[in-house]
């Protein structure tokens, strides 16, 4: 007589291996999600800082108050320096700084030239 083995289910080893593979896959997905969240936070802050830099340039251009300074909007600090490279021209260097979720200081900077009527 021949013994016939029926394969009606999974062995405990097969279940254990599949659970381990599933757990490792989920941990990798969680890591990718955290990296995506950090990237989204950086992108959001970089966009906000660029908008604030452009806003300050327009403010200096319209007010004609060419004085260096520092201010803070929400969690982003702006610092700008105004210099005179030639008559009727002002160079404005603006740097926006903020802390990311890990406490690291990140910066975004821009340089603009503004024509002025006075020397």
C-alpha cells in the first residue's frame, strides 16, 4: 500500500516565513512614508521661504526704504542686506532660515538688483 499525503493547508514554517516577509515589507513601506513626509515638509518650507523672500524684495522695491534688517514671519526668519554697487542701483541679498522637524537649520537665499532714483 502506498501512503498518500494530502496537501490541504500550510505548515507552520510556511506561515512563519510569510509573516516575516510581510513584516519586513511593511517596515520598508513605513520608512518610505517617513522619507516622503520629510520631503513634503522641506518642499513646503522652501516654497514658503521663497514666497517670503519675493515679498520682501517687492516691499523694498515699492517702499524705497533701502535699509538692511531682520524679521520673522511664522517660523521663518528673514535677513536682508542692502548695498550700493553703483549709483541708482541697489543690491539686495536676502536669506530665509527655518528649522526642519529634526531641528536642523535650513536656508534659502536670493539676490536681487533694484533700480533707485536716489544715490
